[in-house]
């Protein structure tokens, strides 16, 4: 029975890890993707808007 107690924690962790990965994959894309992309685009626009324009030499 020692082998069962030795294998149980890694097996449980593997099942939980697979569950987390499945949740991450399922939440990518779909309706959430548009909102996430819009939030990233807005953040990038704020950062780019706050930077001074580069000086060009003639």
C-alpha cells in the first residue's frame, strides 16, 4: 500500500494541472477575446500617446 500513498499526490496534482490548462484554453477567444484585445489596444494607445515625438534631424 505504500506505492498507492506515493503515487496519489502526483496523480492528484496532474489532474488539477490538466484542469487548469483546460480552463485557460477554454477562456481564450470568443466574446472575451474582443474585450481583452480592446483593453490592450487602449493601454498601448495611452502609452504611445504619452511618449514625446521623436526628433528628426534634417
